[in-house]
């Protein structure tokens, strides 16, 4: 069973009589434990694709199988269940709750899922992303790179098999972006976590094991990212 299988995927947005085709028969297979980067210009359909992979939007046609389960055939409650147990998502803007500490932000999804031993597990996750000394800091007290590392810890809180990242280094300087990408590479290696990173940054994309290019809503294989 593959981590991701996209088959003949279409997404059409309608506004009055105007139709915009964001995805045009896109197809992609990602193996378990792969680190894949999808690159493309703004408006090429990358964020739309990520929303569909994360179960946040439905395609107009086609299949979206995440570990064998077709998200396109599910209702919202079923997709939410897949997100809760299989998928973590990190965005360009960290989306942390500003009045909660780093530790509390990571604990929150665990508490909502009814996981026992939340505090110990959250501490371990923050240690894994190199933030043991920032547990009590609120987002406003952290640097951009630190906030993104907390956001990654939040995304990992429920032990997903697949991590989706949407331009997660877009607001970071080159040095800080390197730190975040080093972290993702370690997570991929240690946890055998399947990673799919959407980016327009070629340097970020080069860290992946495989590069896929998106042009006008279609995906084209580009071989090894670091070849």
C-alpha cells in the first residue's frame, strides 16, 4: 500500500459563469517513507493539491487515496478522522495559538484526541525539535524558526504517518530555513515519516529525495531532487 495515490485529479472552482481549473488530471504516487517536494509557480495549483491531500477540500473528479483510503469518497467527518490519525499539516504561517505556551500548543491536539500522558509526550516532541528550553515561551516570544519548529511538533502530536508542509520556510531567512529543513530530513530518516513539501524555493526542494513539478494543474516527474 502506497502513502499517496492520486489518480486523474481535477479541481474546478466556479464563480458565477466563470470556471477556473486548478487541477487538470493530476496523478502522483508517493511511497511510504518518501520525502517528496512539489515545486511550481504561484497559481499553479500547489496549495489546492495540498488542501485536497489534507482532506480540507474535495476534488471535482478523481481519486485521492491516503494509505489506501479514498478521501474523495468520504464525508467531512470521515476525512477529519483520517486527518486526526494519519496526517499532520504545517503551513507557511505557523498557526499557533498566541496565548498558549509552546508546550500547551503541542498538548492541545493530544488532549482533544483523549491521549493520556500529554505533558510528557509534548515535552518529548519539543525536545525532538530542539526546543527543550522554550517550553513555557508563548509564540510572540519565539523567533520565526522556533515557531515553525513548534508548529512541526504540533503537527506530529498525534503521531501521523504523513506530514504535509505548505511553503513552511516562506517567511524564514535562508539560515533559519536550513535549520527547519534539517529537522524535516531527520524526522524523515528517524521516524520513517512520509513527507510532502510544497514550495517555490529550489534550495528547499533540493533537500527532498524526489522532485515533482506542477505546471498549470498537472504534475510532472523530475527525478531525484538532489541529482
